[in-house]
C-alpha cells in the first residue's frame, strides 16, 4: 500500500470532511415547511375567494341602491319624511315648499350661514376642512350637501358609520341634483326649532308668514338657528342675524349665489 506523499500538500482521502447528516435533515425540514406554507396560503385564498366575491357583490348592489335613492329624491319625488322627523315628531304641520315659492333671500341666508362656498365646491369644502384642521378646532366643516345627505338618508349623531355613508352620498347628490335642488330639499327637511321641520313650518311658527313673504331679517333669523335648533331662538335683532343678513347680501354681489338663483 502506497503511503501518501508528505510533500504533496493534499490530505489523505480518509481525512476529507464528510457531509453532516443533520444538515441534510435541516434542509429537508426547511423545504417541507415552505411547501406547507405555500399550500396553506393557497387553501386560504381558495376559501376566502367566495367570501370576497360575495362582499363585492353586496357592496356593488348597496351602492346601486344608494344611487337609486338619490335619483328618486332628486328627479322623481320629494322625500316624504326623514328618520329624524319620524323619531322626534313634529309640533307644527309640515308642507313641502318648492324653491320657486321660497323668498330668494332665504336661500342666500342659509348659504351665508352654513356654507358660503356652496357654489364653489363639489360637496366637500376642502379649504374649510384644511382651515379647521390647521386650527385644531373641534367644530365640523360640513357643507350643505353633506347636511342634506345626513338629514334625508341617515340619522343624527356622531359616529364613523354615519360619516362613512354621508361621504358616499355627498358626491352622488352633487352629481345628480342641481345646487338649487339641494337647497330646496335641505330647507324642507331641516329643523328650525323643537319639532319644527321645514321652511313652511318655520315661517309660520316663528313669524306667522309664508316662505315666499320672508323679509331679509326674518330669513337671516331663521338661518341663525340652524346649528342648534333646539336651543337657539329666531331673533331678528341679534348680532348673528345681522351678520348672516350681511353675508347674504355679500354672496349676491360677488356671484357666490349664481349657482342656485334664477333671474
């Protein structure tokens, strides 16, 4: 038997390191775990696929129903009642009043009081929203379109579910209704005092008149109660009423009432 050459620099064959069996077992275990993980993900996707399809089907039909209601109350008929009216009741009889039968100054007054940029936005006043956020204010920046969506289709109160639905309804209303129609519906469902819903009931209750005969001060006084109809009084001589009357005249002069007024 030939002895290894001590000067060749190569170790004898029996001195070469052999592969470690545990290492081979670790590789086999790693491959098995990856295969199981891939199989589990495939099974989970297969199991969830019908659920996602069902949710998508329901979501699309829910959106279609919302759009159908917007078209119905925009083009076909007037909202017969609202959730707020049904749950709180009325103390003064309601009667629907067309925008043409409401004093133009009333339309301008509610815009001046609640949403001065009504003609300039598409349902959300991003300028006002950014201003409220920058100042850290707690008050909302809801537009008249958002308030109409809430009053007609939803309920009162602050919660994320209602706000999410309001956010869906608002662009639909802006896309389907005219600005004048939005104001008409808003004025006929808004609360102007405890149990006093709609401009017809408000004009009769507070001033003993009809919506078409409201003066500038009376219209401004009615608009002044809208943020808190259960606690505020329609006072024609209050500071807020005077400010709203001035604002109504301003938006008429600068053209911010052009989208809902008719010559």
